[in-house]
């Protein structure tokens, strides 16, 4: 299999999304609430001009900004899954992504684990393994576009 620079990143983004099991909005809200709670529990007196509530809100905004990369990955995966509904064989592609990338996302990947999952997915959707790899490549390509990742051209002069 030819390796490209996006494959590992996209694979881990899909697995991260599955591991969280939450939408972009849910994760963002959770980060925001945790930061506000942390700020409320912090009893240190500050000599800031703003009120404690404003300070908590600013810290929550900062916490969300610090998690920008993770949030953008989640959003790109969500958009990819939505876009697959409009693709030719999109439901099969989505099912393959779920069978290969979403299965046991918290566990370490063992040697040949993806190969076994691809064989299983091929049997589930009644196609050959090459088609499953092509579907996964399509999903990764859509993810990369949604995430704004740079794709290399095959023929650069």
C-alpha cells in the first residue's frame, strides 16, 4: 500500500472522534464548562479590572482556543460523515469507516489489525478488499479537504 502523509493523521482523527463519542458542539461545551468550573473553584484573589464572571468567561474562551486542533478534527470528521451521504456509494463508505476506524478506538492498533478489519468490512458490504481500501482513501481525502490539509500532487514537474 502506498503511504501518503495524510493517512495516519486522518486515521487517528477518525479514531479520536469515535473514542470521544460526542459531537463538536458537545465537546466544545464540555471544555467551556470545565474551564468555568475550574475558574470558580480557584479562590485566588486577583487584582484584575474585570469581574470574576468575566475572568471565568475569558479563561473558558482561552481553553476552547487551546483545544482548537482537536475541535477542528472533530468538526472535519463530522463534515466528512455528512458529505458521504451525497457521494456515490456514500452509505457503504460510511459503513466501512465505522467498521475499520470506529471499532475499539481506545485500544492500541496491533500489527495487521487494519488488514483484519478491512477483510471483515469487505465481507460485510459484499465487495473486495481493494474497494474497501479505495473507500477509506475517499473518506480520508474528504476529511483532508474539510480539515484544510495540504495534499501533494502526484506529478510535480
